[in-house]
């Protein structure tokens, strides 16, 4: 706040301060126009508002007589208020009144001004006392008004309160052209003592032309690049200086247009406080306006109704079809025409429209906004033929076969053919081929007569002198395979693998026979060189005596085999198990290498002493140790192949029953995807076979039903063969087969009534919640001792599928509680939970997707949800 005083005192002079402050440069000046008017104007006063750089000047002028010059004069007290500050109109008028009153009382009580010296401290103290009444206000561009060059305009006010309102709202654009705006009491209007008669003015009367309610507001965050257009009082607004003002009563137009193809443009008209405008322009912080950009997201979507007409290819209308718009549910059409309204962004998207009726189907893609007129959907009759191929000899389902027809050029890997309209009644030759099998032609096939083709393929044997499909090799009854490896032959007589057979003691390999594409080794007994009965009798006594002595000596010197037997059993359990971690296998091997038994030889009794006959290893401990060492080497090789993820070689290796899940998992891997699966698996060196199987199942695509059936048949056959091998009485005690040796040995030491390891595993699985339906059916064929438990389990799943009543489940629960294997099992727990009360059963009945669950654990999770 700054004080400025000017007057006609001995002519025009600036009285205080000196020199003139810059804020008052443009404002300072003599406003007396006529100095010889009626003396009745003495003591009359006017107020004024003017604009200076960066602020506003409020003034009160009082008419006096300049004694020294002998004419009318004036004294004007002015207060400068900078932008961003404000004093109320009441306080400003009060301050100006006090300043003029004080001056008149002290220096011109009768309004005659002489040359008396003023004490300005009196006035500055008074002005400074009002500094505390200054308050901060938000500044705006319109406050930068500058007074113009046109002589003063004037306004007549009717009361002090009206004048105070003018002081409260000094910044009016109507004031801009003039040097000052003079405010005179309306009581003086038209009278001779009106001071306006003595003052310079333009004659412009602004009385009634200033709307003090039409306040000034300023756009705070307006950004035209966002697509919003604002027009106020006929002029576009912007975020630029002096162009962001909107007055309260100005007419406003707001326009916004975006995605005009999808949404109606926004066009609103009104004044600042009308609801049509205020939803987009919000007043904040006094006189600041925020543009509410989020409000422009609420737009009215455009709509378009499309009609779909259902016909066949002959143009006949088809009724009672079903239609699907995009991914929406199928909907029944009562007639032959269906109407659907697309709106908003749906108008510019591409939509798949599908219609079906019986075996007929129609599909079309449209963009609704581009569609003119009705959309014709032409139904085509479609027929899907499924093809099932099995091996001619084994009956095993085959996949990865290819099919060729005249429908498409070349061969295509598929097990289904689709025929449309006239194709359904046409005749075809279907050629089926698979690697390693002879091609097969199915001639004169008529799709309309059958929806399923079941056929067989015959394995190729020799092509251009090269075997295309090898035969598996079996060691037969009286021998083993070298290194326990699964061999295959390139000839039907096995001549290339005869060295891979190790006969049992007393037998010699003879030849192979081919049965069901498996080469089975045949043997003949060795004949003794002692054909002469007399020689045998003569040597018997000596042999017995010598043999007894040797036996006693060996028994005395022979080391204890207790420690080795225990280690061999532990190794056997680990190598036939699920872990096969390389570090532990290496530890077993190091331990076993430090326990090499003493090697004993025999030379055929007395003839051996005479140098006649063949020397043979005759240490049972050594044989067991050697077999265990071979088994460890084979298992270490297998684990290294697992760590290297060499799936091609892993598929050819033998596996024990606890490793079947892993075997099944790798057999499902498509050879074309080995590299992809390797990357997905990452480092598996510290994972068990079960953990690797779980990762494979998670990463691998879901198998087809045909593949699952083939795998199930193969596993069932393998389990039956392995069970027969483990439990059959014909195993040779002298066999070098490490699997037979190590599996047979514990059987001699276990009590007869002790359960087998496999039986315990099955019981554990039946009591848990992770056994699958397929596993139940598979075990049911192999383990008849659990037949009743399997039946109850499968009966439960059948009831889940058929949505039986609560009483059916209660009856089943009673049976389960009587079954020794299923007592206290997860099956009993879930049945008890289901049958607990009506609410529990209803919760179970309402569980979505329960019929698709494969295990009790999955079902439990469904019920909990």
C-alpha cells in the first residue's frame, strides 16, 4: 500500500512524495478544467479508480480554493494497491475519508488552501495503520489492466454501500479506455454545485452499465490440444494471457469431439453457473476455473442396428437357428431374421457372426459401421468324420498320421475331415500314411454313410534293402540282455543282435523266433563231457572228498556278505525308485567300489585239478556285486541323459514301475518340440523324476483322447508284464540280470505275510486325494485284491457325474466306512463333508465343474470355492 497526494496549491503540484513514484507517473496530473465556477462547489468531493502498472489506484478528490492563484483547485489523496492484494471496499472508503478529513481539519478548514507546510508523517501513519487490512488474493491476467488515454468517464452512485461494491470489484473491462473513472454522489446530479462541472471528463456516463455481479473468472488448466473448444462471449478462449477470462454472465459454448464414428460429439451452451456448463467447468480457489477433462469421457455412444437373415445356399429362409455374436452366448432365433444393435466402439470392431442349425453352420466377419443393409448368413451343411488308426499287429492306437483327399492338396496331419454341403454326398479315396507304416487307401468312402473311420496300418519291413522299423529283442526264459539294455534288431532273424544275449549257466543261445514283432531268444542245454557212466562213478568218491575239503576251506576264508547284502538292497531300492540324483548315485558307486568281494574260480571238480574243463567265476557275492555295479553304471548313464534332456535316447531305456510316470511323460513329447521343451524345463539336475514329470505335464500341450488311450493300454500291458516278471517262479538264481537278482533277493528274507512295497504304495494312493480316475481303472486290471476299493472309488465319481441324490451318497459313505483300505481315507472325509447336512450337500451340488475333476483334491477345491 502506497500513499500519493496531489493538489492545486499555487498551481498544480505533487505534494507527497517527491519525486513522484513510478506507480503514479501516468496517473499524476491536474484534473481541474474550469477554475471560476460557483463557489458552492467548495467542499464537494468525488472518488475515482485508475489503473497503474501492476496495481490499482483509489482516490478521493475534494474541491478547494487555491488562495495563491485565486481560483478553484483540488486536493487528491490516492492509495496504490498492488495486484495480488486487496482491501475491502468498506476499508478503502474509510481510509480515503479519514485522510481528506484530517487534511481539511489541519490545513484548510474552510476549504481555502494557502501555503501552509504539511506534516506528512500524520498521513503516512494513518495509511500504514491500514496495512494489516490487506489480504492476499489470487492474481489473474485481467488485473494487468492499464488506464487508457480517453478523458475520465463517470458513474453516479446512490449510496455508500454501492460505492463500496465498486471498490470491491475495481477491475472492470469497461474502465480500460479511460484515464480514471469518477464516482459522484447521485444527489449532485444536475446541480450547479456538482464538482463534475469543474473537472476534466469525456462526458461518458457509465452509470447502470457496470454489472458488478458479472464476476471475472479465469481458466486455470485449459489445454486446447486435448480437443476441448471453449467459446465465451463469442470469442474462443485459450490458455494465453488476457485470453483466459470468462465472466459469470457471458454466454459460453463447449465443444468436444473424439471418435466421432463411435460417439456423439459434446455440445453444451449456457453461462458459467448453468448445469450444462458447470459439469465441465468447475470454479476453484475463488475465481479460478478448472476444466474437468474426465467429464468428457462420459459420452453418448452412437448406435446401429444390423439385421441378420438366415438362408440356405438355395436362398430358402431357415428358421429356429442359433446365432452367436462374437464370444457372446448362443441365442435361439424364433424366425429367420435376427436384429442386433451395436454401439460405441463396437461399431468399428471386427465381429465374427456364427449361425448353426442341426449340422449346418454359417460364419461371417463384419465391421458394423461399414455394413449397409441386411447381412445374409448362408447355412452350409457340415459333417465331421473322425479317423481312428491302430497298429495291425499290436492293436495300439496310432497318432501322428497324415491324410490326403481331393479336398486339399497334399497330406495333412489330422484325425478329422470336414465335409460341406455337396461334399457330404460325394465319393472319396482317403489315403492314410504314417512314418514306418505302409500307406493305406480307403476307396469309395461316402461321408453321409458313416461319421467314423476305423482302420489299421501295417508296419513296413524292408524298403530298398533298408529296414524301416526295427524289432524289439527279448532275452527269453534262460538268459539276460547285455548291460540290461533294450536292444532292437534290423532283421527278422536277429542275426545282428545275437551277441547281446547272455545265457544263464548251463544254457547256450540257439536262435531267435519272431512273435508279435518281438524277437525272443531261444536256448539249448549244454551237454556234459562225462558221457561214460563208469568214469563218473570212479570219480564220484574223490570228487566228494575233495569238494568237502574245499568247501570247508572256502567257508572259513569267505568274508561275511552281510554288509554287502544290505548295501545292495539299499542300492536296488534307490535305482528302481523315483529320485536318481546323480550325486547320490556317485556316492553309491564309490562305496560299492570299496567293497569288491574276493573272486573265486572253479575248474570243473577233479578235471579242474587236472587242467581239464573251463574255469568259471564261482563267487555268489561277486556276482551280486558285479550286477549291482552294472546296474549303477546304467542308472548313472540314465541320469546323465535326464540332466542333458536327451529325450530321444531316454525313450529307448527300460524303466521300473516307480519310474513309469516319468517314462509316460517323456513319451508324450513330440520329437519336433525337443528344443522348445528343453528350454522350458531349465535346470533339472536336482529334481526327482516325479518333479520332472510334473513340469513336463505343465509345459506340454494336452494329449488327445486317442493318445491317452494308447498310453493307458501301453502302461497297463507294461505293468502286467513287469508284475509277471517280478512275481513269476521261473527266475534263474544264476542269472546275471541285476534287476532279477536284486529284486529276488529281498523276497527270501521277508516274512510271507509282509505286504509288498507296491501294495503299500497303492494303499497310500487310495487313502489320499491325488489318485486319478484313469489310475483307478488301470490299477483295477492289475491288482484284483483291491477290487472292492476301486469299485467304491469309481462308483463315487459316477455319482458325481450323474448328480445323484443325497441318499445315494449316504449309502456309499456307509460302504466306504466298512472298507478296510478306504477307512479314514480322503474319500471317506469328502463323503462325510457332502452328507453332513442339507446345506453341505447343496453346496456340493452347486459347485461348478465338479464332474470334470480328475482327483479328490481338485473336487475339494471346487467345493471350498
